């Protein structure tokens, strides 16, 4: 299926409310970089928090790769800035700062295998079990960024450890794929917005 057709089909997926999607159970969000959680799920996070629903965000990478070779923002300064931005965005969205976790994996090098990958899977699996989360949100595995693909692989591994958890994907860069390229399969699932009567 061409990407243009895939995205059009995705726009026609059934729309349900946050309550229907998550059953008001705790949510865990995997964010490859410090901003993907807000860009991809800011509305859902804000809705959940305003309703008193527990939300946990795991930021996989340190975000140091967003401005390579920058003189004004060398890696250490950039890491601190991006963590501050996550805190500020989280505050606006109603997040409890204690529910935001930074794994500090190297930006553009999030692993899809090996010891660091296994440790990240262990951390997220334990978080899911400890919080009683029933929904795990992660960037779409077709997003054209290596860290987004690694995050999707991590989520799939977490799911194998926690089969009762529902896995949901959110696109960040996927909306900007070449519409003439092909993707395997068809979109499935649902779309969640605040008011199901609005498309």
C-alpha cells in the first residue's frame, strides 16, 4: 500500500474517547527524544492528567544529537536544556515530575539489541508492572528515525513480557514520508481525540 493511501486510511480509523481507549488505567509513554511525548501525545497526556489519570513518561535518549557541532549548544548544555524543556512541557500538561524518567541513552544511537536494550526493556517492563499500566504508547515503527524505530522495538519487547498491555503507536515523522513509497500492511487500531463528535 502506498504511504498516501496508508495515511488516508489511518485518518478513517474509528474515533474513540480517551476513556474508551485507556479504561482510565495508568499510561506509560515511550518517547525516543525529549519532546516526542509532547509532540505526539500532548493532548492525550493533558486530558488524562486533568481527569486524574496516572501518566508515566520514559524518555529514552538524552537529546544531545538535535544540534550536532553547535557552538552555542554543546552536548552537555543541550542535554540540560532539553530536560528542562521536558519539565516545562510536563508542567503545562499536568505531569508529576516524579513520573518522568530519563534513560539518557545516546541520541541517534538508541539500541535495538544488546545489554543497553535489555536494561531499557527491563526498566520499562518493571514500570508497567509496578504502575499497573494497561496501555503503552510509543512512536510508530515506520517513523523514519533510528531512535523511533528502536523505541518501537523496545515497546514490542516490553509487550512480550507484559501480554495484557495494549500497545499504541503515534507518528511524529511518519506524516512526512514520501507518499509514493510503500508500507507493509494496512493501518489498524483507533484514533483518540477529546471529543468523538469532532473529526
